[in-house]
């Protein structure tokens, strides 16, 4: 069961979604130009690709990473690796703009001393989605997850510790940041299929930056 959150409420800069989870409206907008430049640099060095689940099914989202570790998925499972499992090259260094944004957003949400060592760049075309899942491959669950939305709007789903728990629906637009940790750190979450549209800077796509302390 899904519940629309803030459907009839005016946007606020900082909103608690659930215990441990915070929405920071427009938090990334001040870094917009630098973020887009750095995304272009990282994706040029390490192009996003559509990975497959351990069961062999293709994902609808194209993914790449930067930092000390990157996230990979293949027949061997979901995991972090210091090298791209396909090219065997090291992941690109995490841009300073990425790191500073993640640390600042985490602190604003109440999570001091966040030190992300991995940033995932997920590219959503129209119709792409992310099924409900937990982020549980990281070694330190005391560190939060920081997720940045750019481009087309999305509906973020946030539930509980069980896949069947009810979820809330959180509309996200360009520049919004969601941070979850503490009691919410292992909550199931996902993204509904991206609806058709054109963003003035990114066209027919959504880009999601997700920061973690992986190692």
C-alpha cells in the first residue's frame, strides 16, 4: 500500500519523511552547474551501463560509480568492488563537488561525520524504475545514505524493514536530496517508473547520485 506524502502541502526546505529519513528540498541547486560538469567527466571516463541481476535479468537503470568503491551486479551477486568488474579499471575519483554535497546534506539531516567513499550515478530514461530494495551491502550501517535527484521528476517510495510494509510516496524534483539513516537505514525503498517529460538541462532523463560509506 502506498501513501502520497505532502500531496496537498506547500514545499518546505526540510521535511522529516519517517524517523531517520529527511527530505531536503532543492538542496543541490546551488551546486547544479558543477555537479553536471563532474557527472559528465565521470561518465565519460566510466560510461554507465545496464547491469543484470544475479538471476540474469537486465535492470532498467544504467549505472556507473566513482570513489574508492563502485557497486556492481552480475551472476556473482550484488557487491562493492574497488575496480569495475567488466573493464577491471579503477573507478574514477569522486569529484570534490560530490563529496562536499553529500557531507553537507548528511549534516543538515542530523548525520555528522559522514565520510562517503562511493558514489553511484544512476541514469533513468523514461519508463525506468527501481524496485523496492534495501541498501545492505555496506559494511557500516551507522553511516547514512544520501540520494540526490537531478533532471526529470520521480516518485520515491520509502517503506519499512520488510518488503511488504506500507510505503510512502515522495515526489522528487531537480535538486532535491533525501537522506536516511539511523532507524531508517535499512528501510526498503525504490522509484516508480519515470514519466515522460523534458527537463531543460538534462532532457528526457533523471540522474540520481547516491552516496554511501561502502568499505
